[in-house]
C-alpha cells in the first residue's frame, strides 16, 4: 500500500461549522493520506449561518497550480468540492488535466434538501455538469444529482429501478463511478448507493435514520470514500467505510443534541478510521 499518497483538495475553508477543508484534512490525515489544500474561498462560517463574511480566492488557484507544476509536485488524487465562481470550474479542470494519472473526484457541492446553497448561482450549477463529466468519480447528494440531471428534486421515496436509472444517466455524462448519498428507498430504508460503469455493478449500504441534518455530512462521507478508494478499497467497501464512519459520527453528535449548524462531532471518532476496519455491510442494489 502506498504510504505517501497526496491529495490536492480544492474546497472552501469555513472557520466555524465543521465542513469542507476543516473536515477533509483531519479525516484524510487520520487515514494516512497527505492533504494539500487549495482553498477556493475563505468564509467566517459556512453558508448555513446568517451574516458570514467571505473572500473569494478565484485568482489564487491558477498561480498555485503553476507553482505545483514548476515544482514537479505529483498528486495521486485531485478532489474538488465547494466552489465560489464559475471560473473555478475551469481551474478545477486545469488541475484535472495537469495530472492525468491522478484519481479525479468531483463532489459537485451545490445544495441540499432540494435547494442550492446561498452562494450558488444558476450559471455555477449549470457548469458543474462540465466538471462532473471529466471526473472519474462523482459523489452528489440527491439535490445535486437532480440538478446535474435537470430532474425535479424527488420528495417521495424512490424505487430501485429509478435509483439505478439516475446512477446510469449520471455516469453517461462522463464519470465511470457515481455515488449518490442519502437516498430514501421505497422499502423505507435510507442508503448510499454506487454504480461502477466498467463492471456494470450497483451497490448500496443502508444507514440508520437520524432525525437531524448536520452541515458537512456530505464532505465527511466523500472524504472517507476518497481516502478508501485512494488506499485500494473496492467501491462497495469504500462506500461502506464512508457510511459507517459518517453514521458513527452523526449518532455521536445526535446524542449530544448540539446545534446542527455546528456540524458533526467527529473528533472523538477519528480513531475508528486509523484502525482501518474490515467491512461487510454492503449489498448489491
Ligand atoms: O458541506 C457543504 C458546504 C461546504 N462549504 C460551505 C457550505 C456548505 C454547506 O452549507 O456552506 C461554505
């Protein structure tokens, strides 16, 4: 196993509210992977808080990439997330192009609960399809999957055939692997689902319902997934690892009844990641 994996993480950094880089860096570090942050925007707190202040770093990303190329830095994975402007789509594509051998992951962060985040314009949402198209793996939630497909956000539970169709149609846009998070199925279960086009396999991992919505859950799930795949997990095992860790941390948080905007209390759970568990809770979809 490669003990010197480097991930370029193109995400925002939010001072308060545990999301994006403040979640991704500790998680990937706990998994033994070096994170090289490429901040897209600095916020005092994530966009779920009123009155946050932000500084857009659009003009930072290109020169940072130029520096890395000049230094001949090698990245094993390029992992994009929350973006601040549509130009940043081009900058992420430049990163992807500069490292053709790297694993290219696009978490098409755009919204949740059927609504786009406050800073996301229609143009930025429309252009996210272009970035998703050139990634190897995408990890939308249901809101983001519906935006990428131009579908209405589903308010009812989904049948297995519908979920499979969404996965395949997203993959037809470009990415070989598609993972959709927090999907309510018609049998009453909630699961994270995945599709691998090359082997034409569909996977699911069920999770317990917790009646709260915490910010940063998607970032947590995707970063564990990225870490698992980068270290050699199969797709179902990586989905299982990401689901198990996120569920553990969310249940821990729920037990303390904290403000949901403050995010997931994952710090006491990090040891679970360093132990690198063997997992078996995945099923075919
Ligand atoms: O977790 C997604 C996310 C990332 N970054 C910022 C956010 C959010 C969700 O609200 O506001 C700044």
